[in-house]
């Protein structure tokens, strides 16, 4: 059954062997971060909340201590504002030297006038990719074939849930579910959970407007999300998606449409999950530690865990995988490049840096470091769970190749089309038509010319 116990420290049997079997054999890693004569100031940008900011700051301080001639200027923001700012910076040729990049967004920026192609820097040893699996490296290439980032974390999306709510439901006679469970089984599970919850709580956040939930729905139904820069999923699969969430909403298993929108934009400390007003929601598992930390403050005693998305009725898995890494701005000068490369090498290769970061933005890309984190007694149980769950889904996951502007367009259009359905402005059929047509329009506008 799905675990209803407090997360335990430790690693599942064969975890280390499984990770290594799924990747190329990793050679011993480690990098001497101190490079004699490094000088200059570089800017480094990333997204994230307080916990990630604190970890990043510690790593920067260590790097600057090892390289006293280098100063790293911090530029951090929340996720959505981060990309808005990077777009503005890129338009003005003012992007940082070191830019945290994501495979879902990379196609928008993967041009030599925005990001520096990195193949030559890898070939001559300036950038160290020791131990990073080839499959992960290939996902860091643009449509033109150039390498545009050095991956440091592999991420995936899943569901978070309140363990105590599940335990109470099981005690009341609700059957637990064990993955792989289908979308139908998951909906039935939520319906069974609802009567056992405290007054005012809902079994699930309404994910009808959430792209990170829609993607595994599409892929678990045997369809592709995109084919190049074209929408590839069918009208029928979109209609079924809207009907799925409308049924749960009309049965009172989710929030109202107004609550759905406010929950979508809520900070963790204001969210239904952290405050015990909801049993489950969709959040990246790499945020599990942050969510648990906040929950400990606003709802002491509650434990948050994570589980995969449902599978199709025939057992097809639709889980998506992506990678985060560091790119170099095309405007980075020759004088700044040595310090920038040293910073990227330190971030991706140094065991001490990896130990501080603890796979905060995706499971660390180098298998040896991931294994070390999972086995370390100092690793938080939430991070062990992140690596465990990744190991459960990685063999069957289906990475989406996002076109330029694809993720932003999907988020925008899916939000608006499902909102219109939930508020009664459009039928589910009309909402599906809007989703496909407007998504394609935005992809056409964003396509490189």
C-alpha cells in the first residue's frame, strides 16, 4: 500500500544499484574549485524560495572563500517573475553570465545571441561534465543541436498529500491505494477520502488548470503533448480531462472555482495542503522539504508525503521528466568566462556543494552524488524520499520536448480555458477547442523565425 508512515531516514534496498543501472557508469567526481588567478565579478541568477536561497548563498560563500578574487552577484526571484526578468534582460543583452536554466523553458532562449553554445568549452575541458549521464546531457541541447546548459538536477512532477488525513481515512475504513493506480481509481480514492476530512477541507486541489497534471494525463492516454511546435494531443483527451475535474468539483471533492484560483497562486504557508484544508495537491517533489518545513510551523504534527501521478486505464505511465542546469549568457565577456566556468564546475561537481544543496532543484544529475545523498545520515528524510520516488518512476517516464514558449503558453491557455469551463462560461467541448486553438496560436507566435 501507499506509505502512511512518517518518512524514514535511509535508502531503499538496491537504490544505489538501480540509479547506476539507469545511467552511464559514473566515474569518481570532484573538482578543485580553487583556480589560481581567478578574478572578477559575475552575476548568477536562480529561482526559488527562502530555503533554496539560503542553500545557494552558503554555496556561493564557500566558492568565494576558495576563490577570493571572484565575487558572485546574487539575482534570485520566484519562478514566474524569474522568466519574465530573463526575457527582459535578454532583450537588452543584459543577461547574467551564469543563468539557471530549465529544459521546459530552454527552447525560448536556446539561441547563440542569448545563450553561449557550450560544446567547445566542454571539449577543451573548461567545463567539467564528469559523471553526468549522456541522456541528461542530450536533454540540454537546443533545436539547433548546440549544448546550452550544464545539467545539475533532474526534476519530475508528482502529487503531495497529508499522511495524517490518509491514516484517519484508512482507520475509518477507506481502502488505501498503491501505485500504479489509474485515474479512475484515484478519483474513487478522493471521493472515499472526502467524508473523512475535517469540515471545510477538500480531498484535492482542482488540477483542471494545472499543466503539470495535464501532461501526465495526456501521455498516460497514449498521446504526445507536442510534435515539434505543433499541438499533438486530441480534442477528445482534452474533453475527458475537463470532464474528470468538473465531475469532482461538482461533487464537492475540490474547491470552488474561486478557491481553485486562489490556491493556485497561494504561497506554501497559505496553501490548503500546509494548513490542513486539503488532502492532496500537485507540487514538485523537490519542494517536499520546504513544504514540510512550512507545515511544521502552520500545522504542527502534519506530515506531507509525495506519490506519482495516476497511470492510464491500460497501465501507461505519463510522468514527465526534465532537467535544471546552468547556462552562460552570450554577453559574458572573455574576462568573465574563467570565473563563470569555475562557478559552474563547482556547483555541478563539488561534493560539498551538492551536499549543501541536497537535490533542492531536482535529483542531482551525477548518480554518485545522488547515491551519497540518499545514504548520508545527514540528508533530510524528504530528500531521501525525492530520490526514492525518482527511482520508482524514471524507467517509465516520458520526457516532453517543449517547444519555444511551450510551457508558458500551456500554463496561460490551460488556466484560461479551464477557468472558463469551471465558471460556466464555456462547455467542456468549447473549452477543449479553446485550449487547442489558442495554444497552437501561441506556439506559432513563439516559434523561431
